[in-house]
C-alpha cells in the first residue's frame, strides 16, 4: 500500500547506545551508529525518525542519558565545578531525588556558549531518508536541575535558558522539532512559568513544533506522580502543533481528560510501554488505538509513539517494540 497513513508512527528520541560505540567512541563511529539507528526505524516503517541521541550519552550520568549535561554545560554563565555547600543545598531541593549532584552552577547571565544543536541535527539529516525529528530538553527541566547563584528565581532562569535554546532552534533544519519536558508532569503548579519558557523556544521553531511529556523513567520506575487532568492548563497553553504523551503506562481512564485539549493541538498517543521489557503485539496496539479513538474521536490522534525514549532497554527489545509500533498502526488502519 502506497497511500500515506492517517496516523503517523514516530519515536520519542533516544535509542540504546551500542556497546561498540561506548567501547571505542569516535566521530566516524558515531556517524555509523546513527546511520544504524535511522536505518532500523526506516526499515520498520517509522514515518518520522529520530537520530537516537547517541552523541548525548554521558557514562558518568546515566540517570538522565545526557538530557541535562549535554545542554547546560556548554552554555555561557555556567560553572561545572560544584562546591560542597552547593551540593548540600541541591540535595535539599524538592524533586531532585533522582540525582545526587547538580550538572552545573549558574553564576552569570546564561547564553548559547559553545552549544551547537544545528550541527547535531545536520549530521542526522544527512543520513536520514525519511522525515527527521530533532529533540531537545526544555527550559523548565534544565532550570530545575541547576544550582542558581545568579537569577535566584527559577522562572527567570528558565526564561534565560529558553532564550538561549530559541537562538539555537532558529537554525535547526528538521521536519519536526520536539521539546522534552519531563519535570512539569510532577509539578503541575509550576505550569504558568513553564509554559512561558517553552513557548519562547517553540515560537523560534521554523517547522512543525512538538512537545513530549512523561512521568519519568529510570530502570522501569516512574520518577514522578501525577496525571494528565492536572496538566490541561499547561497543555492548552502550549504553542505546539502536537504533543507526544505517555499513555501506555498510565491508567486507562486518564485518556478522557484529553477531550478538553484544544482541537488545534494534535495528539501523539503512547502505545508502547518502555517501562516493560515485553514486546507488544500488533493486536494490542490496534486495540489501544481503537479504544483511544472511541474516547477522543476519530482524527484526534495524529501520531502513535512509545511513552518515552528507548535508551534503558536492550537493543533487541527496542527494535521489537519499534516494529510492533508500525505493525499495530497498520493493522488498525487495514494497511497491508
């Protein structure tokens, strides 16, 4: 069948870093590994592919897989040496229990420094043969992980980080730019300043704008508590074309809350549970789609996706889940 699918299949971003890349990293090895990750997705039939974020992995900080250090350490106004007093203060913060050390300390005005997201995107775009999605961590999460000795207020720090990220994404040439905010779902009361910061970045995107939200994952464990009903004000405030949500690992009745999502915002439905090592069947995914469209209405779901990135899974499991994602969509749509 050659017609375009009604519901497109995509991934969230990360992929398990190949052992051989960790063992002998080099620019050529990174290019080769990225080519492999893209080919796996393309061969499976993923409509909107990602580069796997392999170049962001930090073996010293596996708990966030480079979601933090890769973005904040190159910024100007940032110091990476942390004093003992700063460590004690950081460990007393609410919501940072999944880390023992801050990635950096803010001691001056934040700027782009030597961060270079356009180059990272260009590397993947040269290798991809299907539409490419480029991902980056959002300003709310980045602000929450830092020790701030300069701005003193997290909303101000988040806006400064957002301005630096916006300058980067103005030069990013991807079919879709996705901003990942994994801390807002656990802190819904912070939505006004979180939305203001992310919208500054979204407004700088030249193409399709996406936002990914989840409740965290470390070794199969959710890091935050909450539900989508308490995030609706934030979701409806986003200047996004679509949102990419964790729904496979959530309670089934949470979907009903998304009926109140602004109709202009497309929905990316999580149908792959990345906290489970069991590979879903096509029939399971088709049933999830049928149920979701029964609740939310036909045409409401624009994408299906995993709940989050694959980086904590073994490659064989991740690959099987990628294939199942497409097979389930095709079964539901009657594509052969």
